[in-house]
C-alpha cells in the first residue's frame, strides 16, 4: 500500500531461463491428454522427452494441432518416440484407444491428465448444458483416464504414476467459475481418494494446481486489463510459463517424489 492507501502495482519479474533435462523419466512411457497446441499439455509432452522418456503418447481432440505436435516433436526427438491418438476424454472408447497406443510401446508408466474445459458464466444464467459439459470433460474425463490408466498399470504390475491437472480455483472462489471450480475441486478430491485406492498396487496419484500459465491462446482470448489484474495476484507479478508448470508435473512423476501420493501441489503463490 502507498501512503495514500492505494495499491501499488506488483513489479513483473522476468521469467527464469529454461531448465535443461536431467533424465528424470528415463525409459518411461508417458501419456498426456490435451497435449497439442501451446499450453501446459504441450509443455509436458516436450518436457518428458527432454527428461529421457522412452516414448510419449499425445492425446487431443484437435487433429490438425495433434499432427503438427507429433511432427515437431518427432523431428526433434525421433519419430519412434512420439505417437498421436485423437482422444475425447468424454468417450470411453477413445480413452481406451489412447492407452492401447501406450501398450504398443510397452505400456503406460506415467499418465498426465491435462484435459479440461473452462468458460465464464454467472451461476444464475448458467445452463445445464454448460454445467454438464465442463464437469464431463474436466472432472469425469479425468476420472475415466485415472481408471483406465490405473487398470493398465495394475494388469502390467507397474508401479506407475498418475498426475492430474487441477487449478487454484478448486481452492478459492472466482466469479463466473462455478462449473470449472466445482470440477477442479472434484479433481482434487478424486486425486486424494484414488491415491488411497491405488496405493496397495504401488501406484502414486498426485495433482498440480496452477493459477495463471501464459500461452498464445490465453493471450488471444483475454483482455490486457484482465491479464494485468490476474498477474497482480501472483507473487512474481507475472504468469507462469507453461514449462514451469510442466516441471512440477515431471517432478511428481519422477522417483524424486516416490513418497508423495494424494497430494495437490500448488504451482502458484495463491495458496501461500
């Protein structure tokens, strides 16, 4: 606060240098949903390859972006290490097809559930369709993928890892986000309960809770004023880079987090 009682803008700190890989996922087969484009899922797909993953299976509903992602990553890391599958997480058969592709590569070791749908709508005008679509993709879709990956890991005798993408709005209120906040709070609860169900099989389940991760699509659909307001809520006065959130997911997927399960890790200062 200034001496006149007005809030002073929080200075925007520069983003850090990109962190090189350290083979944290050497030899693993990783499946990532909503992996095409420029957001967190795409950052995770690249990061796991940089961390030595033997292969990554990319799932997404946008076939054109999915093909582009496979070609780009394949050219950089080797075509044999990247597989794409069109996958809508609201369709059980497509979720199973995604895991079938991982089985062809040796079976899923790490499942990253990144698919979700947001939107802004006042609860008084929100329709059943708007509510149900966000819940089905963001919460029930995550459940379908946890169930499918968990069953594959158990059948293969793998001590696998599942990492879910939650959100800071699962903890705190935000106008117009009743459906998305309810879904993400559900993802947190699903993570905790699934962790206990899968622990006897040696499978860990955790989640990451980001607040604001900047990528071109977000910048395109969000006003400068709103972006400034959102950045001001962050300790560093800036949005996270998608790869910074991906790094937390990689940590949770790695053996460095071998005793963590049922945890929701905040990739934001807003839980401080």
